[in-house]
């Protein structure tokens, strides 16, 4: 998946969040749609306003299109998140009633144990929709408003199928559970599914990718992810006890949708993991950070 690296920098006396990524027309169109997004010729990158909630907004917009890497901001983002919960800032451009409804949706999703990424995405998508229908408030919506949103906002900006689908999901969840008005939500039709052929790598290409890193740990990570079809988060959360070498299985706990699953591992992978263990001697997590027993926040 593509990666967008987020950093905080001062530009012309103003704190901004810069986004670095390989040239990609689709990503550029998404970022250009962010309020206040600008291109810097001197820094050779796009940058957006450094304000509360911006990381969540970007995560929502890039979901399914690119991985947002904000590892350099982790300590600052943690402080920002605490401040957001304490101060409960309002989304710019929305009425107090709509802001109150959005906050109620956030609390409801937390209560229902939705993941942080899902909550942030839905809140961001709902904000886009409610700002679009202004001067209407959320209680005055009609079925035609979603059609207008797609025709006048999504399509002109060439936003993705995923973006449109996430907005519909967020709006349906909001009106079913928070702002319960007489509205036939089934009229909010989802876009036709995209059907693309997968880009299948040859055995030689896969071998070259796995053997490319000079670091043994990174080679083991790539081998395990490929052999077992693991997500990044699944790999980082693996505990030593999740490997059952006798039965040749790997336990994946509380992954997407808070579901457990079991995947088979070959004897060759087991042998690679044993060699890795003898060299690195992890204490708790299979792939730990710089400190023993600590969770690895990133793959590097």
C-alpha cells in the first residue's frame, strides 16, 4: 500500500503538517480537497493546517488508499488527543446542534466498542456531509441531499469509491442511532463495486523483495507477512505464545472487527522463527521495539 508521511514543520511563520509521498494523482486529488491544503515549491510537498482533528480527517480521507505514517508525531498526537477529549472542540463550519450530534455519535461508537480508526473515519465523513448540506442542519436532511453530495462534491473532486461508501455508512449509522428522523435510508444507494484484477507478483519478484533487507529481523517480518497473509497491525501484536509450532498454526487475536482467527504456518517458517528467536530473544511480543518486552510502534 502507498505511504503518506506526516510531519509538523513551520512554514512562513505558521505551524503546518507536511505530507510526503511518491507522486500519485489520486492522492493529490484527495489532499487538495482538504480545507487549507497548499503546495510548497520550496519544501516540494503538500501541507495542511496544523489544527486539532486534522490527523483524524486525513486518516479518514486516505483510508483504503494509503497508509498515513505519523510516527514522528506520536507523542504530540497523544497530547492532542487528550486535549480534544478534555476540550471537546467543535468542528469548524457546523452549528452547535450538529456538533453536539457528532459528539453524541462519537460517544455511542465508543460505547459500542468500535475501533479508534473506524470512529475517526466516520466522524470525518459525517463532517464532510453535514458541511455540504448547509445551511440545512442535520435534522432537515432529505434523500436528495445524498444524491447532491455525490454529484456535486464526490464526483467533481474524483474522490474514490471507498470515500463515497464510507460517507454513506457514516450517514446511515448517524441517522439510525442518533438523529432518528423519518427518512428511508435505503434510498442512499452505494456505488457499484469496483472489480480490478490483482497485481500478482512472480516467485522471483517475491524472493527479491524478501531478500532485499539486510536486517535479519526485517527479512523475517516480510517472510511471515507473506506466508500467513498478515496485516501490519496483526504482525505487530503477535505474542510469543501465539505461535503453536507443534500444530503448525498461528493465532491472530482481536484483529479487524475484533475477531480472532487461526492461520497455518509451514515448517520452513517455523524454522525461520526459531532462528530469529535465538538471535533476538524477544520477551513478550514476537517483534519488539528498541526496549525488551515493549510493543513495536512501527516496522523500522
